[in-house]
C-alpha cells in the first residue's frame, strides 16, 4: 500500500518535471515501455541505482541535454553522467532503430552510442567538446566555478559509481561517487579539460583564453586578499576535495573510461 502510494507520488513528480522541461516534447515521446525495461537493465548494469520514475525522468532529461550538445558540436562528444548513460544503454538495447528514429525526429540526426574503446577521438578530447558546449549553452565563462548541469547530474541524483564534478581555482575535475552516491577519494583532473589544452585543441580561441587568463588572475588577487584578511585560504582544493596533487594530471587519468566518461557519440 505504502509502496503503491510512493510510486504514484513519483509518477506525478516525474510528470511535473516533464511539463517544466525545455525538452518536454522529446521526453513525452519516449517509449512507454522504456521505463520498465530500464528498471531491470540498469539495476543489473549499475548496482544500487535508484529505480523510481523521478530518477529515470531526470536521467532521461540529462540524456536529451547531451543529445542537444552532440547536435550542435562539430566534434565527438562524451557523456559525463552515468545516470544519463543508464537510460542510453537501456534504450539502445531495447530498440536501436527506435532510438535512431527518435534522435532524427527531435535532434535532426542519428546519435550513435559508442563505447570508449571504439571512439575515434580520445575520451579526454570528447569530454572537452561536451564541456565547451555545456558552458556556452549555460552562458558560463571559462573562469566560472559553476558546474554545467549535465556535469552536475550524477552528484545531484547521487548516482552510485557516478562522477562528482567540481570547478575551482581554474581547474575542472571530478571525484568518483561511491555505492551510496557520495563523493570520495582524490580529485582527478583530465588533462584535456585544462584551459590551455582546450585552446591547443581548438575548442576555444586565443582571445577567449586571454579573457580567461585575466579573469583568473583577478580571482587569484581577490582570493589572496581574502586569505590575508581571514588568516587562511578561502579555497583549498586539497582539503575540501580530499585531492591529491594536481601536478601530474595524466597519472590520475590514463584511460578513456577513467576520465569522467565511458561512452560518447561522434
């Protein structure tokens, strides 16, 4: 009885999320049988994942956001959310043809699901393309310490085994989420997400990098003033994030699947 009531409440909440979403039309067009199929497949593939309608709808909305980024990007993109990826995996298994038709209808093109080992680009590079698209979409500056919503999704949903992204002090990295969906362990800084690397790879212009550099220097000066006035630093990546040294980012992220994403699309 209590569980039925909980399911009804979650269904109503998920319908409310759909009505308020910018992807309302696409979310309303998701096959009715996908939710039940996802509940079974995702629980096997991602142990501990919540199986309620609210989680599914928010994860599906994140997948729509990613599809939108792929649509507008000229580069291969990587999906930074395992919650959203759980829906993508289930849908691909349920009906690859149906998923293709859906993507062509709502996003104007096929969006193939590609594992890290099959990506033409490195996952680092593909993840960087997604980050640039996400920041542009949400009107964020390169120096912003805000995390784009798609990169923040796993932490928001407490996705077991997902990624908890954080931006601070000019760096963008993540910690792994444990089986309870809580961030733990050291910060990992994918080399491809470094601002200099974004410019080198052609994702941002030299002019954009120069704006970032000036903003970062101004923020550093402001931080120094704050530190001297309160007797300590206002942000310490090591202590607040349980981070290791960021001096050798490559040692923390030496494979595609360990760089904050395991799947992508070209």
